């Protein structure tokens, strides 16, 4: 294959653009891996490059589609007579019934070739996975495939109750194959580097909370535990550093009595191990809720880092949800719905009112905040034109040890329209927090130890 | 004089050894002979680790065969397996070396009429050194697989030590000098991601994530480990386990549980799965009572 180095360089560049940190050492290893493995088997090449370039499992989701662009399955179309829609559906049904992956890949190529093309003038033409799937409608094959498989093995076994879900997973695999194929065809006509950066979905931790879809939010929720473990490590390191402290002379001398007065072991002054207290005030309305839910789960997962955590949710009224969060550990996906069903969050209307909610907090729960408490406010500070109640925030800042405000909107939008962000930011430290990656960095740095 | 030359010659590395594996297929075939069935990802990465001489960091959920892989590689390479089992609080004296204080004290009191200098030279010599796994692995001349198991359980401080050892494959004992490996061990580190390992350590290693195997591979593993089990039952077992993994459970079953379940079914003499058998044995695959209940509901089993 020509330009191997070029391909590796391109691949590495695209991965870096997606936030994967790759040094020169890894690039050299990757080249050695390619040399040792050769090009005969693309799957081995893929694994070899992943082993040398990646450092963690989360990176694989962006690696695979990028690899498919720089080391494509082939060049051009499938080279067969364009099959019609009905014929493709028949053959796809068979492939799904047999769970034949390589046949599914072939069919994905034929389908994109036959159904996915659009435009006719160079520059405006291309290949669309969406159009392909919209015309082929693989999801409507479910019943047919089920009957096929059932007819074959009698369908009486226990495991056949699993069949529907298994077929759905196979259809999902096929959809991915179509997406991969369409990207490959597009990249042949346009700038590959550009496609690798734009058309490959970023890892979930780099998606804006405000624009994340349902499945991205679900994917994010699965990263809560690993992220919490990572943060716990970082907090422990900070705590150790803070505790290392100074030599306690008196205790050093006292303990030296056993060694004849020679101070063999310096005794370090220990800080009191009192863990800090945390209070969370979360706007859970509409588009901000993805952000709040994730942050609440993350803090809950970190609960043993604190002596006390209390969590309050609001829209235009505020209610404590600490208990809901604790009991809901087994079912993180349902957290948002539970909070909205069981807590009193709204009064006369359904839109957020920061002023009223914050006022309600200082009034009803002001006593929960003391000199050991760090408070996090989560929300976009969009008050729907009502009074932001700066006095309540001032009061909060006065009684707490620290108050941080995490705002999921891009900084450039603070203060536009009904956003009271700049006013609040004058009273408490406000940070932009658009993605899980940013949140991790902020929590790791801001949480008290 | 002669003696001195002799001992020096043994330090000169011998001829470069024949490569451990000739190809990725060779890896798969030989691991399979020991009873380890490698996915293409596993075989490729093991092949590269041997070729590039880099440590292999294996991450993945419990029970997917991380430890077993290191053992299988050792067997294939006819190498000695040296294992450093990590745990909270493991330190240099457990991982690297320690002086045998008791023996040193005995020696000191035995040699009353020597000068302190003589005694000191003597008690800080090989004879009083207790080598631990890292040092043992570096000093040996025979082929060695060093398994640093459950690295994530060790404290962060331990990583500094590992980094040092894995960079140069040498260890400095202040009283003795620097000891360099004459033959680099094949190193496997495993982690359950209980704690995030540092970027620096990750960079030293080739990275391999072992997830749950594809259905076909898991079927082969089950049939290999539980030879008496029929093909049809093995297939059903793997399908049910696959369905459980897709559920949102506190602890989803791993390969180890699939094998346990297969053993149980064989012992019960079941030759197909039915509701009663699954209901009675679900506890073998799932460890938490609420998982059992959730799974039973989703699998349409009658109330437990
Ligand atoms: N690919 C495989 N081939 C053969 N046996 C396997 C394979 N994968 C897993 N096993 C079996 O699964 C069991 C569990 O493996 P092992 O103890 O190595 O898991 P592990 O990943 O080290 O788990 P832990 O994180 O709990 O230490 C062993 O009995 C092993 O034989
Ligand atoms: Mg293990």
C-alpha cells in the first residue's frame, strides 16, 4: 500500500483532533506494528494500531470509525449490478436470520451504492446513510426474521424468548455498517482528514450537555462510575498532599524517647481528617436537566468522599431530593423521572425561576449551609425575565465556605436574552461546564478535600 | 583473573533469541493448546508485545481471562511465571526487595570481634537480601513472564516504582549497586479499572481491553472448559448470558460465571434450558438478589 506513513500520520492527526493524546513514541510503535503485521488482514491491523495508539477503553469508539477512513475496506463501489430495494431486503433478512456479519457488510455496501447516492454535480453529490436506511427500512424486517429463525429450529427452546432483542441488536450492527460505508464513500470524494474530524461522532464526554440526545445521555450515564473512580483517585492525591504537612516537633521528641532521645522518625502534624460537606442546588428544568442529572449521579457516586451531601432540585420551587438520589442508586436511568414525579418543583407555572427558588432555599434550608459547606449551583441562570434575587445568592456566599456555579452554556451566551449569568458571576465563582470532560476537570479541581 | 573474565562473560547478552511467536496465528494456535482461546485482538496484542518488547496492560471487567492470559503466555513460552499480586498498601519491600533483618542481627551478634566496617559490608550482601517479584524477574536468566496482577488495587505511589522498573528494566539497591536485566521479562499488567492508572504508566505499555467475548468465541470457551456439555445447550447458555449482559444489572455475568453455570447445568443433568432450570440456577450467574429479581422479570420467569 502506498503512503503508509502518510496514513498513519493522518490517522494520528484525526485521533488527536478528537482529544486522544498520542505522543511520538506511540506513533513509532504504530509504524513498527504495521511493519510486523502487514496488510493482509485488516482486522489485525486495526487491533495492532489500537494497541499501540490508545491508552483507554473510552477511546475505541472514535478510533474505529477513524481507522475505517484511513484504512478503508476497499476502493469504490461494491462492483455489482445495482440491486433493487426489494431484493436487498430479501437478502438482508436472510443475513440477519443467519447472523452472518460478512454478508451484512457486503449488503451495507450494496445498499449505500444503490440507495444512498444523491446529487449529480461534483461538489454537491454524495452518499447518505440516512437516506439508505430510510429507503431500506431494516427495522421493519424484525417479524420476518423472527419467523425465519423460528421456522428453522422449531422455536420451542427457552432461549427463543430472547430472539427479538437479538435481532434488534443485529439490525443495529447493520445500521452501523451502513454509516461506516457511507462515510468511506464520501471520504473518497472529499477531504478525508476533514471527514475524519467532522463526521465521526465525538466521544460522549465531549458532547455538549445541552445538545446531547437520549442515547448520548444514556452513554454518559455509563461513564459515571469510571469517572467517579478517576476523580476519587485525584481527590485522594490532593488530600494526601494537603495532609502531608509539617513536622510536629513536640510529638517527634516524645516518640524519640524510645530511641534514647535520638529523633529517628519525624512525626508529621496531621490535619483533622474531617471530610467536607457538600450542597448541590440543581436546576432540573428542560434542556438543563441532562446536565443536572449527570452531575447529581456523579456526586452521588463520590459520596464517600464527603461527610455529608445534600441535594436540592428546583424549577421554580425547590425541594430536597437527597433521599431520592440515595435510594435510586440501582436505577440511574430513572433518576430524572423520579425527581420530577416525586419532588415539588413547580408552583403556578412550569418554567424556571431562579430568584424564587434560591429565595426558597435560603429561607427553608439556610441552616444547612455553614462554614464547612461547599455549595455548587447547577444551571444556565436563565430567569425568564423575573427577578434574579441577588440578595439570596449574596447570603449564600456569605454563609458557605465556597460557592461555585457551573453553567452548561458557552460563555459567549452568558448575559444574552434572559440570562442573569453575569450578575450572579459577580457574586460567586461561575464556570463554563459544557461537557462531561469539562465537568470532570472542574470537579477534580474545585471539590474541597 | 580468569575467574573474573568468566563472570564478566556471563553478563554479555547472549545471541538474540528466536522470536517467541512467528505470527498472530501462531499465537492463537499455541495459546489454544494450553486451553486459552484468544480473540483476534488478544492474539494480535500479545504478538506485538513480544515483538516490540513492551509491557502489556490488560484492562477489562472481572472474570474475562486477564490473569489466565498471562499464565497461558508463560506456559507457551516455557517461561517461569512470576506474579506480583497488588493490594492496598503493597510497597517496595513487598514488590522489590527487603533486607533480612533477623538474619542480619544474628550475623552482627555472631561477629563480635570484627570491625563495624567489615560487618557492614557483609550484612548488606546478596546473602541477606530477600528478593521480591520485581527484582526476581529482573535478575533471572531464564525466560520469564512477570505478571503484575490487579495493578489498580495498589496505591498511586507504587506506580512510580513500576514506571522505573518497566522503563529500564533495572533496579538500584543502594548497598549493592544497579542490577540490570540480562533478559527482559515479558510483562503483563492487569487492571479492573478500580482506579485510574496514570497516563505515564499507560504510555509505557501496549493497551489491551478484553471485554465480553463474541458469542461464537464464548461458545468455544464453554465447550472447551465443560467438555460434557452438548452443543445446543452451550449455545442456549451463551445466549441467555448475552441477554443478561444487555440488562442494566449491578453486576453482569462474566466468562467465569458462564463457565460456572455450564458446570452446574451439567451436574444437574439438564440437557435443555427451561424456565424451572433457569429459575433454580440464576443465583449461580448473578450475585445480587435484586439482579436476580430484575433478570427473572425480564426473562418472563414466574415469580421467584
Ligand atoms: N479466552 C478464554 N479462554 C479460556 N478460558 C477463559 C477465557 N476467558 C476466560 N476464561 C476463564 O474464565 C475464568 C476467569 O478468568 P481470570 O481469572 O483470568 O479472569 P480475570 O480477568 O483475571 O478476572 P479478575 O479481574 O477477577 O481477576 C478462568 O477460569 C478462565 O479459565
Ligand atoms: Mg485476575
